[in-house]
C-alpha cells in the first residue's frame, strides 16, 4: 500500500528486511540488536509473523510495528493475541505521521476478521493487541491507537531471612524442585517426559487461567530454554497433576521469578515458595541472594497468594503499563481486565 504520493510503502515484513529492521533499531534506540536475538524473537518462535513496515521509495525501512502473535486460551477457544514489542520509527520521518499510518495498516491487515489475499489469509485474525509500554509510549498509543490500561502489575518482593547462625533459611524444607537449566538444555533435545510434564500441567490448570498465553512445552522451550542471550532456571515442582513450574533469573543479590504457572491452591503456592527458597539456598552457599522479586497482575490469585505468604508490595521500578488495544471482535475491556494473566515471561522483559 503506497501512501503520501508514493513516497512510502506500507507492507508486511519479508525475510529480506532483516538487516533494514536492525539498522532502524540502531537509529531509533541508539543501541544494537543481534541477528540471533531478532531471529529467535520473530522468525524462530512457534507462532506466525505479524510485522508491518513503512519503507521509503529508496527502500529504507523507517517504521516497524509488530510483535509476537502468541496463542491464548480464551475461554474454551485458542486464539492469536499479539504482544507488541520493539515498535520504532525513524526520527527523520516522523513529521509525516508514518508511525500512526503503519500502526493502523497493521490493524487493518492482521486484526481484521475479513478474508485477505496472500500470506495473511492463512492465519486467523488477531483477537487483540497487548503490551507493556512506558508512560511516554502509552500516551502516544492512547491518543492515536486506542491503547487502554488493564490490570496493573504488583511488584512484589520477599526477603530471604536466615537464622542467627546465618546457615539455615527461615523456611522449612518441603517439596523439592527438579531443575531444568537453560544452559544445559539449550543445545539438546528435551526428554519426552519433560515435554509431557509441561503439556499435562497446562491441561490440568488451564481452567484457572481464562485468558493467558498457552504455557505448554512449546512455549517454555522457545521462550526460556532457547533464548539466545539470557539464562534461566526452570523449576518443575511436584507432579504434572498437582504441581507447578517457576522460571528464575538470578542477578547479584536478587532472584527474579520471571514466570510461574500452577492451579489456584494456596497450599500449593506455599510449597512452591518453599521449593524456590530451598533451591536458592542450595546454589548460594555464600548467601549472596538477599531477596526474591516478581511482577504479577494486581487482581490475580497468584498475587493474593504471594501476599498471604509474606511478599511485600513495593513501588514498581521500571515503569511498565500493561496495555491493550481492542477491536469490534475483541472481548470487552472489563472482561480482559478481570481475566488476563501475564508475567514478565510474556514479553522479552527479563
């Protein structure tokens, strides 16, 4: 689609556009994204591609609007929902409002329920868009793209207290965690029982998550084990019938719960916290890890369980605003706000 008298063209991403998108990243964000990270995020994920570009008549890519079209549980249905990320525009071309035009073309092309010709006709229309912008980008999207706030995050921390002799954490031992280390598993095939464990856990617990990324083995494998730059520990706690998984990232004095998934059962959550603390104690012989942190939707049962077992709510430190943009075929804002589950695992935030 040509705009502004043919000066620009709006079109979906093709494989030949990779270098141009990475060059735009350098210009827009004053930093670099590696090819490995870009390919992992957009080309090697287990979903489809939803990226719209604005290209000049000299074949320079000057706007990128897109993200990862996760598969979501939506009641009894499975639907594609795009997590917007890496949205960017060249500062020398913004006077023509090409960002807004590119975003609206993205919505028309990928989010319309109408039949389309070409590659896009092979995929179901996106149910809605969501993401985690900061205040500046949210204000732009609110003004021109119908961005709306949904259930906001609680930033929760748990101090790892020790007994007087500094040798034993102030938690009793309980269920042990089986650990899948992303370093060890990155270049190896999973054992079949590991895949089945995650798939069975999802099936067992999904009724407690009316609107969430399908957190099965396919998602865990791509998002955490095969990440090209970050290292995670994935804790399998209990069985796939009555257990949980937790994804941890350790950095200095803090251990971050990046993602977690389990049924809505208070005693199970307590067992999960025991298992996490026991794991951290085992790997941290010098007791350098001082606290656990996590982000959870303010109205979710996991946040309520966390507060029940000692997590403290703190000021949110990075300024994210969970956001959606809805269409005529989307559920209502009230329903999404009441039912959406997200974690830092949804985006490439941690």
